[in-house]
């Protein structure tokens, strides 16, 4: 198994505000001055039009050409989208944003490429936003504050200028490890080139040259895959902050949502994740059916490419659930005995 690489953390008397230095502590979101809350939303029309266009093209393509695409074009984009997801879940999220495990150089490079395949934003920006989200969850400093409504937390936050608190408090988040990471430096510097090649050029050319798909159908299929992968990330910020139970911490909005986990390779166990953000599993549950990312990380550990897999002790999880949870179970919301 993984007894030589998994590190269990127990509760200690340390500063609960420094999750990077003290990952064994259950962290509550930091307070943000409410004086900065009332701010007029300023729409970024370029982002509105950009997101609108890619969604229109994806919906139009699906409705107009789904029956014309070759069987292997569908399979290719389905598999490509899932593999891309690992770059976000196992890479930017669990490896770099939370340092929940360590990876050797080949795995870091591989995950960096997978993240660029998702075509979202520079890894530095993604990681900074996510760390800010955890440190200031559901405050004015949260980039996609769920208190501002479903659409805002889902994708609306990309269409408006950021709340001043996001900039002020986000600038205080420690990003020194990412700024000095040579792999991250490379992918941040060459992000546009790598992203365009892996997110669009490669997945469009493969069906054309390998099984004779037409250029326009292959392009439309890639657009559908791209928009689908974006929403696979978006639903963690929206659905998993609104619908589900809270067995680990009833005082925060993140929930346990099995449906979200299905579509996000295991990122929907969100109440647990916000309670124990340093856990490489991002969930208490065993098995990989609704947590493919955990299976991938453990496979990499078996191959010697991942190590120092961090997880809280069972005793700490139980104490936290009994002290802060809503009394439900983490799987189907059943009442604890």
C-alpha cells in the first residue's frame, strides 16, 4: 500500500491561520473588513462576448453536427477532456495549490502540460485565486464568492472586475513557492504557446490525420470539449457551494456533492476539502469511482513519481465531524448513529 509515502497529520496547538506551514490544522476562513463589501459591479464586456461566443459555438456545434462526427472523434474528445481534467485536479489543485503531495520532475512536467490542455488561465493565476478562495472563503475577498449568487460563483465572476478586497487580500497570499518553481516558471512564461498547441491545435489535428475527420467537425468537437471542461471546473465553485450536506463543518457553505464529484474526477467532496485542504484525496471516502484523481495520484505513487501523500488521521476527522459537522454522513447524507 502507501504506508511509506502517506503522512497522517494529527491536531496540534499551532497558528491556525498558516495552512502552508501548519497543514495539520483545520482552518476557518479569515475575516475580511465588511466596509469594502458594497461595490458596484463593473462588467468586462470583452469577457462577456468571449464566453458568449464559445458557448454559442459549442451549443450550435452539438445541435448541428453531432450526428456527422465519426465515432472515434467523440471517443477522442471524451478521453482528451478527462485527461485534461487531471491537470487541473491532480496538478494545479492538489499538487501546486495545496501541496497535498509531492511529485518528481517528470510528473510535474506531465501535469503542467495537462493543465495547459484545459486552456483556462496561467497556472500562477489559477493557484493564486484558489489559495485566496480558501483563505477568504465566502467573503468579499473570495474571487468567486458563492454569497453573490449561483451565476456569479459559476462563471459570472469572470465577467466583472474584481472586488477591491480580492485584489487587496489576494496580494497577501504567499505565492513564493510557485514564483520560484522552475516548472511553474516555464509554463507561466510560455503558457499561450503551450496552451494553444495542446488545447486546440493538437486535439483538432489528430482526428483529421488519423481517421479522416473533416476540419470543421473536428474543430467544433474540440470546442464542445473545451466548454464542457470549463464547466467541469465551474460547478465546483457553484453547485458544490450550494447543494449537498455538510458532515465536517456546518458553518461554511461548501458541501458534499456526489454529482459534482462524478463530473470533476473527485472534486465534489467539498465540505471535506475545505475542512482538510491538505489531504491529497480531497475526500474521506475510499474507492475511486467518484474520485478518479485520487486513484491517479496513488498510481503515480506506486510508480515512484509521487510521494509524501498527506492525509489527516481518522481520529482528527471524527473529532472534527462530531464537533462541527451537521450530523450527516459523507456519502448519501445519512444521519450518524
